């Protein structure tokens, strides 16, 4: 053995490739990892075999290590093609039969190399050149040699075409990954050209094979994609989900909740020009989301948030979930923002329809119960009383019979408008039945009831001046809520209802308020 610096450098290249192969193999359950491990292993076999060839004591030992190198040399193009097929999402191409066929040619070439001393298909002749700094193997190319070179270039180029095609439509992160790989492949093409053309790059090392260095650079570029851009961690898992044309915003986070990638819709939502790679989600997306729920395997998060979109507010449903390997190891997180603004608008309208009377726009019976509960709670906190007026529109049937139901509906609308313009915005005004209305208001004194009726009378006078068809009149009942003697709202409503009917039985003339004494007069 004759150790030399060049052999040491080549050996280091082989060991680096071996380390990357081991790393990828440990993550073999992730798509693409096993083929990448095989690719790095083939580089390692080639480089280590060549380093041992460079320190061999005689030609027989040199040729032995040279044959072993070919095992890596014939495998790496196929391994690279399989890796690119998997990485670009075409794994369904790789049936068992096709994989066997892909390795048929490499196996045949390696077999030809093993028996090359007898067949001389690859090396027509072999000798040791002692003219340089170190003894090196010199050979004359056989008939199969150019075919092997062409085959290797063809297979590697097929893999690169897949990468380039996928890169055109890939995410920003994917483009960075593939750019690093493709740049390093260019170095491999250059080294191939120098080797085949017999160009002497380093005087004194005429027959030095630079491919181990080129392969190491190639593998290092892939390692950059793995470690920096999380090639195995996120891209194979998220690429099918991270569809560029999705209408939902999609963001990929690593396990430390830092942004790894985002699709165009997410960029638009947050106003980013490009994904804020490496920044914590809480720094660039705000603290409205509960990121802590994503910190564990199978963690999930569902929430809603509102964001500005120009002058409008947009509401988003935010769904977060962990990204896990097949082994269950958490390797990242996926956040999807779905625009639910229209749905929220519809829900709001539906709520309004369930709580609002469609004809008059007043609160309906269901809405009255909800609002009354809030007002009574407020009365208890403020230690004040409340007054409830139960109002019945007199002789609505006569209006319907003489003018038609459309005018009857209009009379109810008139009533609603009178009540809304009479009472305060803080008072509850509701229609709870066909011709029945309720007013519920906070008050401080016993005579508030009379004041409320006085205001109603004033508004009625104005209305009668504006409407000459007929004159509206109401029957009114009362009940009083006392904070120091609380009662259920249903009891208040029942009491006011009974009060109203009692006044109807006695007759309107017994009521001191003129608005309550008017009979409906229909002009013919």
C-alpha cells in the first residue's frame, strides 16, 4: 500500500457519501429516502473503491478495486432516476417489474466488468502509468465503454428532465430544492466531458478520475436540500397537498413552528411577496392561532380568525394538523386557511331571520326572549326596575276586510314604525304575534309607564295627520319588573297580556290615555 494525499481526499469523499446514505436509510419510510440512500451508497462504493485503487501496490490489486468501483458506477444512474421519479410524484410508475428492468442493464454491465479480463469489452487493455506524481491505472477503451457512458448520461438526463418539468409548476421551496440539485448535476456533466475527452486538468495526474469529487458535490447539494429545505421531511408529504392553484391558503411549518413554505393564496392572504422562510409562525401570522396544539404528534387546531383584505374584513377557518412519517414521527405541520366570509354572512342572515320578524323588521318572539333575559340581568346589576307594555292593534280584521290583507300588513308596518320612533334604541320593541307587540324598557320611577304612553300618543297624532285612510288605535296592558323582587320574563309577559285583555273587557273609555280610546274608523 502506498498512501498519498489524493487517495485520502477521494476516501473522504467516499465517507461523506456513506454518511449521507446512512442518514437517508434511517428515514427509509419516507418517500424517496431509500432510493437516495442507494444513490449515495453507490457514490460511496465508487469513491472508496477508487481511493483503494490509488494506494494499491500492483496492477492486480488495482484492477480488483477498479472492478468493485463499477458496482457503484453502474447503479447510481438508475438510483438517481428512481429518486427523481419518486420526488416528482410519479411513484406509481415504479412497479416491481419496472424496477427489475431498470436494474437489468446495470447488472449486465457489472457482469461484463467482472469478466473483463477475459472478454475485454470495457477495457481493451490495462497498464500502470508511472509518469505522474503517483502510479495510476491507464486503460484503452473497449467497444462497450462509450455505450456505458452514453447510457449513464441518458438515464441521468431523464431524471433531470423530470426535475425541470416539475420545477416549472412547483412551489417556491421546491424550486429552491431542485435548483441546488440541478446546479450540482451541471458539474457532473462537465466532469464527464473532461474525462471522456482525455483533457488533462492537473499536470502530473494525467489519468486522474475527477468523478468522485463531482459525485460528492452532487451529493452535498442534495444534502443541502435535505438539511436546509427539509427535502425528506416535508416536500414528499406536503407537495400533493400544497397545490399551487388551491383557493385555500396553505402553509407548511417545521416542528419548531417556523415557516417552510406557503402557496400563492397564503401569500395573498398575509400580503407576503414570498414565503418568510425560517421565521416563526407567531411572528409573521399573529397570535390569533393556538400553535401550542400543533406541538405534538397528531396535534390539531381548528379556529376562526378575521383579517383585513383592503377595506373589507375576511373571516377564515384555520385548520392545523401535524405532518407525520409512516413511522408516526412528527416532521412538521400543515395549516390551511379557508375563506368562510360568505358562509358567515349567510349564518348571520339566518340568525337574523330566526330572531327578526320578517314583515316589520322588529324582534320576534324568540328574539324577545333572548334580549329580555339580557335586559333583566342588566336591571338586576344596576338595581333598577323595568316596564313591559303589551300592545294589541284594535280592529285589524276590519282593516283586512275593507282594504285587503296587503293594507292590513301595511297597518302592522305602520305600527312597528310608530313604536320604533317612539321608544329609545335601548328599549326592546318586538312583534310577538299577528297584531301583538311588546315594549320592554328599563326605568327608574313609578310614573315611567305614563310617560311611555304619552310619547306613544304624540306619535299617533302625527301618524293620523299623515294617514287619512283610517285611524289606528291600541289596547295596552302593563306589567312591572322589580329588581328586588325578581320574576321570570314569562310571568311578566303573561301579566301584561292579562292586563291588556282586562282593559279590552272594561272598554277603552275607561282608559285615561286618548290613544287607547280611539276606535278604528274606516272611511268609505
